[in-house]
C-alpha cells in the first residue's frame, strides 16, 4: 500500500489508479473544487503526503499548478501524453496499470527552495529548445525522468524544481542520443 494519497481529476481516474495500485485516491472533480477540498488536501498532505497525478493536458496542468500553489511539498507524478491517449481522449483513465505504477514510482517532490542546477545554456546545448527535433527530445526526456512533457521554458523550471540531478540528466540525454542513432 502506498502511504501517500493520490490526487486525480475524476471518478474514472480513481478507478484506473485503484486497478493499478493499492492506495487511497481522491478526485478534484475537475477545476471546480473549492476551499473545502484544499483544506482536506492540506490535512492529508501533513498526515500522509500527496502525489498529484493529473491528465497530461492543459486542464490537468492548470489543476496541478493551482494545487501546488495552495499545498506545499506535494509530489508530482506525470504520465506521458502518448500513454494516456485513447481514441483522441487524453486522461489518466486511459493509461495502463503498468504505466500508472511507473508514473507513481517516478513521482518527485516539488522543491520549496529554488535550485539552479540547470540554466538556459543546458537547454540549448542539449537541443531541448529552438532546434530541429527539440520537441521530441523534451518529450523523451520528460518520459525518462518522469517529469512530463512541456515547452523549453517549462522543462528548465521542472529540472530545477523537481530535484533532477545533473547525473540523472546526463544519463537521460545519453539514452536519448543512443535511441536516436
């Protein structure tokens, strides 16, 4: 049983996560949650910890950012969009149990203090922005590190705020380069 409570968006997400793991899951029911849910989640975070697993789309990222703003020290789990896609619908409920378990296993805490391990030079040097294939490289990096897909500016922020070490980053980039050849 996982100690932390997993936060998802909806009822179908709860079903999918519970099919993959023995855990407690709570849904936000979309973005329309109120102060009562925030208070509940804060209490759960203090007692057991939270892992936020939202859909890999605009709405899911919006919920993730809002919850993070109100509830410090949550862990974040990300599903690659391709592993949460079924008939054009993107959502946690579409992921396989193995993919959900992997996302939860790779969950990372959002660092409270800013750490500048990486800078824009790293992003450009490793062709993660502004170059041919950079979008695909960011997608693969997000999958390997379990930090999700995002644009160049956001990948820099996630690398620094989700506790990615330089060694992890270098190993992931080497893997991407090997896979690309």
